[in-house]
């Protein structure tokens, strides 16, 4: 386990939308470098940068055309190497987004694989052996290529699936994971990883990590074995390199596949969803909605078994949002967000903060851009100031990657830095608290002290620190003995005395 993860706090950057330094309307590596002090002062000491490799951008960079070349819109490889170097000088680690399951249809591997003549890349992707043979249970494309077969897709039409094999082969064209050509695909991905690690990258967020081996069994034994092999390489050659999986199943990702971290992903009706996004049915019952009638036990019933089963193997990670999820400001106001973040940043695991969530950027309803569809509205430019284009770019508004929030009260960094009660300054205070208190960091113990269905407050312990939370509009109490602990941090008002914790509306209390 990389030692630096213990007190890491990640900041996710969608590079197109973070900061534009050349006026072309698209964010760039130089922009990230210029904002490293902001990120450090915010309290984040690690970055996750969404895909920045060469791409036709039919899926915002998740359609990779060249794994070893950065997209010119962001700069050059040398600019990215300099970003690694400058980040390290400030104590900031950097993860890149690895897309191992598929490439762009424009990738040189695919151009060779689609040829009729056999070559080194013939089996780099999944093909049938007949131009009219479907791929049972999977999307596919036919009639587009020279060779007599159809090819399997992972996502969009432009993203042919790389071939890591089929655990259960049902057709003669399906290869097992230990076939030399499937092993060659795995080794090619290791080569990509080594390339960036050797140039200063600190690890990878892995896209669609559970999807590599096809016809896998319920426990994903084929895919898990593949990732264990990659973890062995990292442990031997790059022991401080970290991997976080887009899996959302920590028992598989951490215990079986060997990832250091796994995301608690938002899915309708799951535990994480009940915290901030429980509005799919039309009635918002999110736990952090002050009048939402939320219930923390809905979260705990799912979270606790997974946390207990995996805490010795890796970190199950909370996130405020990501590039695929509606921003939490969609349904929560700033006071509700303060409490939601207070919870996320004091839980076990390694927290991830999506750019702009620290100021409460809004979800924008926008037409699709580069395959974003409904996700596009969470990918708008960072709002730095009240200046032109919210301080994101000096270019014309028409040239912007996406439009900035047009409302008169659009939140921005400059204004919130001047307001001691702002969401931004609350986030800074929370991350400072986490940094200073070892009992609030990734691997400190976690125990539920008071959690009753449809009742508040929620009280939990991290190490020897007691935390009490009341997101509702009513004063709440719980019979909890705080001992000799005193208030270390608070949002709103609360107290602990005579064996009772009392929290006024929308309050959060840290007792040490």
C-alpha cells in the first residue's frame, strides 16, 4: 500500500474545463500548473486528471488514439511532465486516467487489427470469424472493416473492445485469458503504465475496471486475476504507485483484484445515492436535504458490510461528485453541502473532491458535448472570478469548451475566498481538520455510535474522535456519553453534556 494514501485528499480535474491559459477556450496543462497553489491551499494533496491522451474526442478523451501522447489541446508531453514535477514540488501526487478496456477506432492497433491479413494486432481486439456473426450478449459493429468479422464494443460505436480473453469460451473465435494474444494485450497496457510512471505519474484511476475479461463469472475471477498480475508488477517496480478502480464493488476490487482504492459510485437506490441524490422518484429523500426525511440506516446497511470486509485490504472512497454524475448543488444548497462534505471528509478511505464542488458549482442543462449527453452539465468551466468567462478563459464566449454559468449569482472562487462563512472556506477548514487529525485519515477506525431509522442525530467515532451530525431543520438529541472530550470543530451549534449530545438544526460537531 502506498504510504502517501493515508492522508491523501484527491481533487478531480476535467482538464478541458479547469483553466485556459492560451485563450482558445479549452483548459490546458499550464492552467493546472498555475492553479497548483490553489489546490494545495484548498487542502488537496493529490490530483486525478481525466483522460488527457491524444483522441478524436468522440467520448471526451475516453476514446484513446495514442496512449503515449497527450492531446495537443492540452499541450505537449513535456508540459505534462512539467506538471508532474511542479506538483511534486508542492507535495501533490498526480494520477492519470487509464482506459484499458477499449481504444478509439482510430488507434493504430485497431487500424492493423481490422486488416484482412493476419498480423501482430489481429487479436488485439475481439472479432468474430464471420461478417454476419453476432456477438451474443454484447454490442458489436459489422460491415465497417476489411476483415471478415464483426468487432465487439465496450461503449460507443467509436470504442472497440481490447481483447483480454473470455473466461468461458462459447465460440471458436473466443480466446481464453491465458492465450498469448490476450496476454500481449495485458502486457501492452503494462507498457503504457510504465511509460507514464517513468515520466513522473504517481498512478492511475482505471476506467471500467471490472469489464476487461468477457464472459467472466459472477465473482469476476478472470478480471481479478488480470489485475492481481498488474498489482504484482506495481509492487515490484513502482511500490508507491497507486490505483483506484471505477468498480463500485470493494470486495472484488480491493480484496480480489488488488486495487488500493475503489470508488463508492452513485447508482440509483444504492447507499451512496441515499446521501445526496435520492430524487429519482420525484420526491427528494436525500439524507442531507434538510426537509428530505432521509434515513442514514439506508446508507449504513450497504456501507458497513463492505467497509468491514475490505478495510484491511484497501480504501473504499467517498466522492463529492465526478464527471459522470450530476453535481450535488443540483438539489442541495450551500448549507446542506457543508454538512454533506463534513461527513464525506471525516469518513474512512480517501476522499475525492470534484473541481468546482468546493464552491457549489451548479449543474447546467446543456446539449451534449463530445459524448457527454446528460453528463455534459457537470463538465462546465471552473468559475474562478466574476470577470469575463468566470475567469476561466480570456477567449471569446463562443470559443469556450462549454458555456459558464450565466446566472448573476454564479458562485466563484474569488468571492468565496473573501467570505469566511462561504462553502469554499468551510471545505478548507474541513480538509485542514482532516490533515491535522490522524484519527480522521484513511485508515483510522470507524464505529457507529448512534444511528436509528428515521431519527437523528447520526453519531460515529473515528479513532478516539466522536462526530455527531444533524442535517435536519429540527434540534435533535441522542444519549451518547462524550466523556472528557471537548469541541474540536463545529458547523452550526451543538453540545455534549450529562451523557447527551444535542445538535441544533443543520449542525455538525467534532469532539476530541
